[in-house]
């Protein structure tokens, strides 16, 4: 029998990312930014129907964890995905057939 073992650091990184996005508003933001390259905080608030303070909190945390990047243009902050590969993870989860 052959055992395949993932490297511990890869497992830790995967857990870190999954924890960072394990909230519906954060998943909605990631999905939106997968469809549109970048959006302002106001645009994201409108799209996810949440208050600006809550969306800003999520954006700040995801940016600190390396999931999002930000670009300032005057008064506007434009958010985008730091690495679009994160959407592959989400696609796998949402398309998974668990029999539930």
C-alpha cells in the first residue's frame, strides 16, 4: 500500500485560507472579484447588500491574509483578488456532490 502524505506546511496554508474565507460575505466578495477584476468598497457593499463597516472589516482581514490586494485611485480603494487560484478551491467546494 502506498501512502501519499501532503507536506505539513501545505496543509497549514490550506487551513489558513479556508478559515479566512469561511464566511458567506467573504465568499460573495471573492465570487464577485472573480467575475469583475476590481471593485470599490461601495460597489462591493451594494453587491453583497451589507453595510460599509462590515464589508471593510472583511476586506481588511482578507487583504492582511494575502487573499486580496488593493489599489488607491484618489478617494477610492479598488479591491481585486491577489491570486485567482482561490476561486478553484471555492468552485470545487460548491460543485462537490456529497450526497446530502
